[in-house]
């Protein structure tokens, strides 16, 4: 809290006026990101529940890409505030109205989509600190020695799909397989 006060050029006591402790500050930050992510489209009247979920996860991805330093926080902090639960309830009401049959397993669908989105953003936004660099000579050698690897790696090398397209392919695959 002292560091935050210093960074904001205010007394650490000023921070405590709004947040009783560091946990409340972190919960508030997570809540703020979820509020940004769980905005519904204005023109979503004709979309089914699958498209609604795709849109929600796309908003989450965009919010996280704007704030990649918050990834560790949002990845490890579950929803705990009243505002967050009200946002989720509003989303579920809308998804139900769009045809999603709410079941005990619905929470796992939402968790799966959220975990996928968080993981995808981690790979987009966080550069590896040590290693993780592609060895072009090794890649060429592997591709020359394997037709299978050549066909798989070629679309990556040719940048055949944007990050957005790759993200949406994964989300749709999860939704198609969900029963």
C-alpha cells in the first residue's frame, strides 16, 4: 500500500481511505476488469447463447490484453464481490433467455471458457523471459524430416490465422463439444 501511495503521489493513508487492506484492493481490481469484460453487446438481440458466450470471452480477452500485468491477479482470484456475482447473474439470465439450458455443469462450461481465454491471453501477452525462442534451423530440419510436422508448422510460419482467428477457433471448438 505504501508503494501504491508513492506511485500515485499520495499518502499511503489515502489509499486506506478507499481500501481497508491489500486484499480489498486486489479484489477491487479484479472486479474492475470483470466489469470491463462482461459488457453485453448493444445489438445482440438475434444472437444465440453460443454467440453471447463468444462475445463475452472476446471482451474478456480484449480487457486482459489492455492490462496484461493483471493476468496473475485475475488468474488466481475467484469472483468474490457482490458486484461480480450480480454481473454473472445478469449474464446467466441473458444466456438462459437465448436458449442455454442452465444445468449443474454450466459452471464448468463457463470455467472452461474462462480458463481457455486466460491461457490464450498469457501466450499472447507475456513474452518468455528465458528460452522459448524458435530455432529456425531446427524448425527447418524437423519440417524437412516430417511431412506431418511440416503441414502443422506451415500455417504458423505463414501466419495463416490471426491471433483473433485462433482464439475464436478454440472457443468454438469448446462450445461445439459441450453437451
